[in-house]
C-alpha cells in the first residue's frame, strides 16, 4: 500500500513523529544504549522542521503519519566544498512498506538536489537487507559500516 501523500512535516506532525520514532526505536536495538525519550524525539523533529538546513518528510495515509525521513545539510567533513545531506532518521511502519520508502527517498533526494547537495548519506540497520537493496537500486553505494558501542 502506497500512502496518499508525501509532504514536508509541520510542527503539528511532531506528536505523530514521536510515536513513529518510538516504533522505530523499539525494533531497532537502540534501546540497548538508552531508553526511548519522547521529549528528545520531539525536540529533534521540531528542530529539523524549523531549521533552514533541515527537513522532515512524512508519508500520510488517511490522515495518519505512516513513515518519515529526517535529514540535514552540511559541508563535507573532509572537504568543505562538498555539499552533503545526511539522514537522521528514516522509518516506515510495517503495513506501508510497499513503495512508501522509495517515495520518501525520492522526496529527500529532490530536496537535497534543490538545496545544492552533491552527496546524500543514508543509513540502514545492519540486518535490513530490504533497505540496502532499495538504496542500491536508487544508485547508492555502500561505503561505510557503523559500529555503536556504549562508553
């Protein structure tokens, strides 16, 4: 099922985004590092919505947020002349994973291009081969694997 609409999020979407991120964190394994904090999620989402160099797109179906991607632009860390956009979060609820992720990715790519970016960094949970396949079909190349350790 593909959602009826992909659009930039507004501050009114923050409560729904907080719930969506709670769903993501519960299945991601990140709770081994820290419990989910809805206030932190709300602050992050609101900041990305408000920032000129940030964006959140939501996937809507029948008035409900069923997926979202949040990102921000910045100069390249190893070459400031390289303009980059880095995904902060990307999640689609299980019942809407037939095209919704591709639609959100397209919206983010279009935004990044319009923002003057030449590189888009996207992440995926290590065990999520489906997302990796979507990225490769969209022209992305795996470059780095991230490891997380508690300090």
